[in-house]
C-alpha cells in the first residue's frame, strides 16, 4: 500500500488506528497523536530493500512520526475544539489476538501509552519511501489488565462508532 501510494504521487499519510489505552490519559474515547513507537511485531516485511541485489538502505527513524503532520493534526484539533493527547508511545503488536496482562505490563514498563496492531511496518515503510507519516489513534478500550471488566468486541465497536465521527471531523 505504501509503495502504491508513493507511485500515485501521495506525499503525506495520516494513519488512523483503533488502539488500546495503557497511559492514564489514553482511556476509551481518547484521541492521541503519538510521537513515538515501539515495534513488537515479527515476520512482517519491514523494508522495500531485501538485500538481494538492491543493497540495504538505512533510514533515520529517531522520530517515527512526521513533526509537520503531527502539528497539522494538533492545530486542526485545537481550532475545532477537539480534545486530543499530544504525544504518546504506540506499541505495535503482532495480533490478531489481543495482548495478555503481562504483555501490557511489560509495554507500560517500556514506556508505551498505547497498544495496537497496525502501527508497523507502515511508519518505517513510509519513511523509506520518502513520505511523511503521522498517526491519529482512537482509544477503544483499556488494554488487558487495566480494567476491572474484560475487553469485549461490543465495547470496541461502541467506542469506534462513538469516536469515528470526531476523527472524520479532525481529518
């Protein structure tokens, strides 16, 4: 998808993600514009350069999300009166299963404030392709072990339905 977008002339990508909240200000309904990322995924293609005849290309990735696109999202939110969390760390997990309470505890110790399954490799591939990329994350549940009730698909769907109108306005 990233390669196809680049070939179509796209320069900026805003990824929308449904995530679980880990940080105290990232509970259900929160809209977060993360500024950092930890990749816990495996087995996914993470580069356009397979090393077979194309060599290896190292990309700078200290700040995985484009600061200009992040600023656009934050400015738009402010002008529309939409409350957003400025910053946070998106922990990208393999999926499709949800995480265990122990995995979330580890992620919290690692500094993650959000957990989702779609944050990588998109961010790195966009950087490799020379495209600006930012994430707009909608928290749809507390991550495993952070609530007194189990996570249900009904809860997730309800939060998605309630929050996506705001996300669309923001975009």
